[in-house]
């Protein structure tokens, strides 16, 4: 019952009504929300033993508001995540000190591993393939045939989590991906988790949603998805982005993103008229021009510990006996396969045929709510903060109204059900 009370006050948060204000009135907006000193960490009980199958969320962040970070952790604990690895790229000392205070209860409880060795790495100014992995003990000394032989040895090790037993991804062209791979490789305990463990590489504005419409039971969790993937020998699963807009907010509201932002852009399958398709094409072009997030599509890939060559968006290969999509095979170049809508790649809605607890697991009911923009105030702050992703141009432009064309309360509705489910 204590965890319910804690979640009700922190994870759900208070709701502020839409504020009508001009961009020049940001100084009239409420002060930034302050994190709960203890969070809800003490109420989650002992952590599963590391010898058991885990659900692991990994994340690179920079100067994230600690209150939002706590809520992101609490939400994904409700979703079934058992441990978090948070790689801190924050360089501002005051922001870092606030982060340490907010995360300390979760670190002490064994919920979070807070990696601080990469705080001031200037990712946007590192060129492709040039992450200084040697400086962090992540140099890949052998390549070519020797690297292949080494990988084949790891594949035969029952107690080795393949994505992190090697450091091949430490030479990724994207410095952010290379840094994350290097950080995970340095955590020696991580490579000895069970290969059935499920890994999610999420940003702090990405919330996994599973829309379980059976109200007679507790909602299914990521543990159910992991079990279904292992049963079907599916090594990776695409979580399609549903990108949310401002929701009409000028000032950043206090409280949870999943409650305060309830409108988003559409998916290709939701473009039901020629006019909607026309408007979506225009938005695709605008997002490319302003270097904003893709309108839809680039799904995040979650994967079992047996998958090979995984980054944020794809896995390169499944191990022998596993697969990654209806038309693919264990030697597919990318896992899962993608299709294209006017230069935007996205994962097909119904290509997996995976079921758990009587529901189909596909892009219609397992996906990511991506709160990429939030309020106008937050968007301006985010543009000034800069990216953690390397070699990408700075964001620009305002948030287009097409990011708010579909009202979507599913994430908020399901979170309320999940909170009620822990009232035991």
C-alpha cells in the first residue's frame, strides 16, 4: 500500500491546466519541479538475484530534470523493469549534484547503476567512428577473423550476455552508441546475466506502453513480453515510436509526462485519407529540414541477451535457432526488417505474430510513447541544451500542430491500472 501512496504523489504527479501564454512569458512559468528526496525506492522490496532472468533498461542522459528521471524509473518499474543502467553525460556540476541526490535512494536499493565516467564527453563534436574508446579501456584490439573467432567463442558461453561480452559496438559510427556500448562493456557483471534477459535502450522521454484491454486481470508486463519472445525464439522486438506534441502547453507542467501530454502525430497506418497523407508528407519534409525527430518510424529495438550486434534501433543478427520477423531469418542483415514511407523507415505493424496472455503483441498495442517536444518552454530549453547524439545537427524550428492531431490517453489509462494492480 505504501508504494501506491508514493506513486500517487510522485509518479502520477499533479496536473496543471493548459496555460495560455506567449513565448516571451516563459519567465512567468512555474519554477522547475523539485525531485522527491527519497522517491519510492524503499517501497519496491529486494531486487531479483542477478542469477535470475532480468529486464534491464539502459539510458544515456544529460541534465535531465531529476523529478522526471525519478518518474521515468518508477513508471518502468511498474512495467516490469528489474534494473537500470544510467550513463550520465551531464557536465554541469550543479545539475550533476541534483542528479546524484535524486538517484541515491535507487542506487542504494540496488535498482540503479549510475555510471559517471562519461560525464563531460562532448558527443555532438565527435566525428563518426571517432569515439575515443581507448581512453576508457574499450579498445577493440583484434578485428577481422580474430574478432569473428572471439565472437563465436562467446556465442557458445551459456553464461555470457552476448551484446556486452564483446566491444565491437564500441567502434559504432555514432559516438553516442559507441559510448553506451563502452559503458556497458565496462560493467563486467552485466555480461554474465542470463542470455534470456531482456534489454531496453531507452531515452528519458520514452515510455514503453503495453495496451492490455482485459480489465479483469492485472495488466501484462515486460516480463510477459520477454517470456513470449523466448518461447517463440524471437531475439529482438521493435517498439514503434508514437511521437507526442505540446498538448497545447506553453509552460512545462509539473507532474508526469504520461498524464500531461495526451496528443500525438499519426502512424502511417493511421493515414486514412489523401489529405492526411498529404499533410504527413509535408511534416516529414519539415522534420528533415529542422533536424527534428522523425515523424514516425525509427523503432527502438528491445532484445534478448543472445542477440548479436544490437544498437538503439536495430540488431544485426540473431543467434542460431532464433529469428527476428515473419519474413526474416537468423542471418538477416537488420532485425527487424523495415519498410519506407517517403524516406521515413518504420517497422511494419503486424509482422511478428507474437501473442502473450491472449493478446497480439504488435505495434498497435506494444510501443513507445515518445515525449520528444513537451511544452513550448521545454522545447526551447531542449534546443539550447543540445543533443547527446553525436554528429547530428542542432534541432531547430517550432513544434508543428500536426504533432497533436490524435488524442491518445492509452498510456495514462494503462498507468492508472498498473498503479491499482499493486494495491495488494
